């Protein structure tokens, strides 16, 4: 994963926080998908091995935060 995706996800989270809508944090994402907070952070920042599961989770996160 490249930094553009992580930056875009974080910008969407900041936008959502400013607008007062969910998800506005990585904690909201973790709660929604039933994942741990550290794992969500690692996913967003690209510190997880590239696999089909990782790409699927990132696609779901991008859709949830409003990127797509």
C-alpha cells in the first residue's frame, strides 16, 4: 500500500469529525468491523502484509469512511 491511501483515509476521518458524522476515528472503524484498534492502525498505515484479505479489508474501510 502506498501513503496516498493512508493519507486519504485519514483526511476522510478528519472531514467526518469536522462534520460530526461517523466514522470519525480509527476506533469507530475498529468497532464497526470488529477488529482491534492496533490492527486497524497497521492496516491504514500499510504495516500489514499485502494479501487478498488485506486488500478486501482496505476496500471495505475506504467505502465505510466515504472514499468510494
